[in-house]
C-alpha cells in the first residue's frame, strides 16, 4: 500500500523534521525508523518490531562493522596524540606560524584537500590535527566542522583515487555508457560544479573575512567571548611536556600511508583480491576502483595503531600502561557517532524497503520529456533532495546514474554533464543532511553538537547549491566545462559580495 509511493519519503522527512524541531538526534532518528517500519509492514506492531531489529539495527551494525572498527581506531589514535601532548605541541607550533584567522582557515582547507582518499578518514584526521590550530585563532568548532565537511565528500568526489571514485565507477561500470566506470568518473570531474564551487566558496569566504546566518553568531561568540562551542568534556587534558610536533605529524602520515596500502591490498594491487581475482595486480587506479573501504581502512588502521604505540612507548613519551588506557577513552569518544550512524543506516534501510528508489526513478522518467537541455539542472535538484532525505550520497548516485545513462545518448556531452549532476547533487544533499554519515563524522571530528553543525552550515550549502543549479542550467546549453566553471566561480564570488553588503547594512 505504501511501497513505491510518496509515503516512502515520509520516514526521513519525519526524522529530519523532528531533529530540526527538537534538536535531539537519537530520538528523532529512532522515531523515523519506527514510522518506516510501520509503513513497510502495514502497521503491524509485531512485524514492525521485527523489521526494526532484524532489517534495521542488527543489519546496520553488521554491515558497517568495518567502519565502526575504523572509527574506534581513529578515536584511540586521537586519544594517544592528546595524551602524548602531540596536539598541544602542534597547536603551539601553529600559533607561532599562523598568525591570522584566515591563515588557520586556509590551512585547515589545505589539509582537507590533501586527505582525499576517504571522507571518513578525512573528517576525523583533519579534525584531530587542526582543532588546536583553529582553537588558537578563536575559530568556533562549528566553523571547523563546516570546513571538515566541505573538504570531505566534495574533495573525494573529484579525486580519481578515492573510495568515492571507486563507488561511482562501480555503479557506472556496466551501463553501456561508452566509457569504463573510472573513465566516466574522470570525464565528469570538470562538470561537478557543487564540489568545485564549494572550494571556491571556502577560499573566498576566508579571504573576505566574514560569516552569515547562524554561523556568524557562533563566530562572534568565539571571537568576543572565547566560547568555541565544543562539546563538554572534549577539551584536551593537561599537556604532556614531553610531546613534540612529530608526535602528531608522524601518526597522521603513518595512518595515511597504511590506509592507502590497505585499500590497495584489498583492491588486489599486490596480487589477488578477496575474491581471488588477479585482474588488478599492479594496477594502481584499477585496485582503488576494486577496493572495499570498509575492509581496507580498518586493515591500515590496525597496522598504524600498532606502529604508533610502539613508536610512542619506545620514545618514552608515554608508558605502555597509559597508552593502553587510551583504548577505552578512544572507544567512548566514538560511541555517539557510532550510535547515530547505526540509527541513520537503519533509517536508510526503512526508506529503501518502502521503494524510495523506484518512486524517484519514476519521477525522473516522467520529467525527462521536453526538458532535455535543462535536465542536468533537474537531475541536480532531484539528487540533492534524495540525498538530503535519505542521508546517503552513494545510494543517491547509485539510483540516478543508471537513469541518467538511459536518458542521454552515449555520444552526447549532456551524458557527462548529467552524470556530474548526479554526483554533485548527491554530495550536496549528503553535505547538509542531518542523517548523513559524513555530516555525523564531521561533527565528531570537530567535537561539536551534531545538529548545531547542521543548522550553521545549511545557509552555506544552500548558497553554493543555488549557484551550482544556475551553472547547470548554463551547462545544459553551453556544454563547455571551462566556460561553466568560470561562470560559476564569478557567480559564487559575486553572491558573497552581495551577502556581505546585506549583512553590513543589517549590522549598521
């Protein structure tokens, strides 16, 4: 009765509405799950409970066990770095080299761009490394969370070597689009306006030295009152005097190297992949396209954790007993994001069981006639809405890419633009969704209240999304990436000048 209809979108709408209304995440997500289970079972109490437990919570934990393990490992490493005084030492070093708020913002942005392998890895690594830097310049934690979020998924979506490239190429691999999956992904990068314009937006906003919307209130509080808005209990303990900058930099470098090797190993670069195939042996790009981040990241994380513990104990900066005490501390720190991620994935399952994918697919086919040149912009909006409602960018482009390849001929440049619109819209919706795993990880990385992060970054996301929509309208007719990027960049900067002017008049 409710399957494959508008009712399939009701559970995430309920969850998002309650979250924004009550500012309480756990109950909002759970109520959304309950609503979805009731709709899926025609309001059978026993059937709904069975669906919640078996199809929802239990399956979410089992399917995401690898990511949960990686989160715990990252939490332990953050606790280790804090206990050794590495974070404090890096903060002191950064304070002596970065003398402005804009410098701290741009440094955070640069690090986010450099860590392009995986969005989870990006969120938590950038958060742990840059928190002391942004704190020293009195930048609010919600601003840090936005920078983390805006340089996680958007960067991964335009990086040919990333878990996201692997996901997109996997979806597009067998669609008879005239290109291989990875070729299609690379060709789509110049038209991924939301990801590219987000980078322009961040740099321009940092250089123009202003904020707007709810973010402005938090930034003023941080600058004037020193209230950074971090979660209670997230502050570092008394700094270990033995700590050095290397005690933070080395763990991060080791983590990057081992996680890269782990993803290559799982992808079959060094021989056979888990399925026994040797197709990608020695093929760097192909191995990344064939990897499983849920296995590769924990693989590299465990190795890096062992190596870092040995290094820190051998250097005498921390005792083995104190190092082991960081294990439960790191686990406890990651409990909130793990709970939220479990509930968010369960909600996605309910939405899927109700046939949201089929409902959206039918809407797309119905809108395809008479809007040929405008279809990229339409696809972008649909992808934004679907990703926002479902909290998953991967699921969104998994739904829309096959539809897009069926709409456009393989010889048309509009096919590439349409694929880019799918990916860009998926990133955009995912970027601002309160039930998105990446958004949750960004909150965890900055150690800030999750819903506060969502509400403060929403105006920024909407601004870039609006400019991206206009740029896709232009792209549908012009079909030239360079011209469209130039138009989008000019519009982004011009929009910021207009907003700054309006904000100045309000303050006067």
